């Protein structure tokens, strides 16, 4: 084994005498000739006998620095002695965990826990980081097997692979916790079976857009809490704080479901609070604002113009109106029967149709074959693109010459309808029945025992509200609109 002067310059001081003693035994008896006697053995401090190799000298009787050394000179003390079976049997546990290095395979350690448990580990550096690869327990894995496994691990490290990550991936069921696979299974096994179709569709859309696109190819078990916060922050930064709250709720449900099924051990959403405080909206449109919105719907045209007007007249939810098929309408009885599958609270709901609603439906075009959707552009799917429609409607409102209207949403129309009926003297239980609310007056015991349908009261309320809206939108600017208190009483 060749060595240079610098190799010995870095040797520990307590080894210097031993090394030079070994070199001295190999000194030639005269210049240019080698010693004819066999090189003597030398016992070092580690107790290992070494024999010097012959030296070839050029012109110095005694070199100032050695040129060759024996190949069996032990490494530095930090490598330790080569472990033996006898050594392993004599090692006893102490008060703390300790690791005993093997002097034969660099990086191999014999680990002794304070409890007496014994195992093997291999330490290495990869990508600037120190990693530990747990080989297995002793004596299930003996000394020879541990050395072979450590060598195989170090070969992988030399090839740029990480034995620790390979072992961790091998333990996980193949593909079961891949983000895209978990989302697909969650939607089909949970969302579609336990929530309304519209809710399941929104769940699938948000998870695919926000979660799968960001973490595709990752395993859910590798997602950290910090990464969840980064995802929510990115949504807030683009101006959608409410969306961030909703996505956290959906993602938390997905992760909890994954924990229940054994796909992951801990949810990365555990302990993550909603990023923004939830504030219930209380926006109610004034009569002049409602009138301007109604008139702007003329320019908005089909499908969104009539759709917005129907939201005002019925007080129903946006998606329930947008997905309305003609098959749910009984134009003779003037009723709209919303099936439980499409209702948010999973309860069938009957909505009486006021004369204004009947007239509005009668003017809508038939698109598609048979009794298709009421609001559609292709006859097959419900209308979509509400955000763009709202922007267009706001532009029309700015162009009508009136005062700027403070921020409002389509859902504010539902609250405006409920408030308007209350102004007309409609009792709160009736208003809640119109809105298909199961809370408030019908919560708990009251909801269980009060099974009255309020059919007549609901028709009276919606007819009164429709008449009021008709008076409001047809009145000349500056004219007083009298609330129809007498008709509502």
C-alpha cells in the first residue's frame, strides 16, 4: 500500500513511534541494496502484528520520511477495532444508548439500547446530509450478514441512491398513498356516496386543482404540516381566503379518512387551524340595488339573465337553480319539486311557483332533446361560469349611470329574498320552510315533532314576494314602492 509524507503527517502522535519502528526494521544495510534478512514483525499498540515490505532506496542511507508502509497498519482510533462475535457477546447495556463502530466496515455500528435491545445501523453522508440506515436487530442478523448488508448499502450510496428512502418506500403498500390515487379513491368511496352530486363534484374539482396539481407523484405520508400551510398561504395570496378555509376542511377530511383506512399514520392537517377567520355575511341588497340588478339582467341575456331573476324570485340556492331540469317542474300545479339528491340538506323540497316565475319559465328557450335542463348552453350539462357572469353583470351596473353598488354575491340574493319576505310580514318558520332550512325553528325536538309542511303558507309567501318584486322593478324612478303588507297578512 503506497503512502505519501502527508499521510503520516496527519497520523496521531501516539502512533508515530510504532510506524517508524516498523520502517527501521526495513532499512537497507547499504545504499542501493536491500536488507537480505527477513523483515521483522512488530506488535503495535492495537495488538496487531505487522510485517514491513522491502524498501527500495536510491541514495540515502536513512530516509528522513518513509516512502512505503505496511498494508496492515490499523486506521485511526475513530475507526475502532474490528468487531468479533466474542466482542458482541461481552458488550453490556449501559444507562444510555451507545453505538460501537466496526473497524472493518466503515459506517457500520452495533447499537445497544439501555433496555438491552441490540441492532445494526449504517451511517453515511449523501447530498451533504448525514443519514442512518437501520439494518436490523441482533442476533437475527449476525455480524457477517450485517457487514454484507452495510457494504451493499454503501455501494448504493456511491451510486447516488439512498438506502434509507429505498427501505421506507419498500415498506409502504405500492401506490396506495400516492396523492392522485388517494384523491381518486376518496372521491369515489366517500364523497360520491355520502354527499350530494354537486358537493362531490366540487370536492373532486378542488382536490384535483389545488392538491393533485401541486403534489402529484408524492406520497401522502410524506406531506408535512409546513407544506399544508404553504398550500393555504398560496391560495390566500391570490385573494381567495374563503377558498383556503374550504380547502383545508376538504383536505382534513381526506386525511382523516386516509388515517381510518390505514393509508397514513398521522394526518398532516392535524393541528392546522383555518387560515382566516370565518365571518358570516350579512349583506342584504336594498330595493334600489335589487331593481338595478333586475334591469341589468335584460342585457345579460340567457342563460344568466333569467337565472339571476329566478334566484331573486325563489330564494333557492344557486346550484339548485342552475341544475334545474324541466322534469322537476309541474307547470299545471305550479310547483317545483327538488329531489333529496340535489338538495343541500338531503331533504326533498317543494317550491311553489309564483306567477312571475311561471311567466319567466315560459319565455325560456328549449335547448336539447326532451325535457332537458332549464339553464344550459349545450342541452347536456348545467350552465357554468358564474364568476365571469358576475363580472359582466357588475360592468353593466357601472354603465347604468347609478351610484356604485358595494360588493355583493349571488348568494346575497337568497338572503335578500328572505329579508324581503320578513319585511312583508311573513313569519320566520314559513321563511325557513321556503329556504329549506332545517335549523332555527325546526332544530332538534321541534323538527322531529313538527311535521307540518306549510305548503299553503309557502305559496302565499312566494306569491307576495313575487308581487312586491314586480311592483319594484316596474315602478318609475323616484316613485314610492309600497310593500304589500295587506297581501302578505
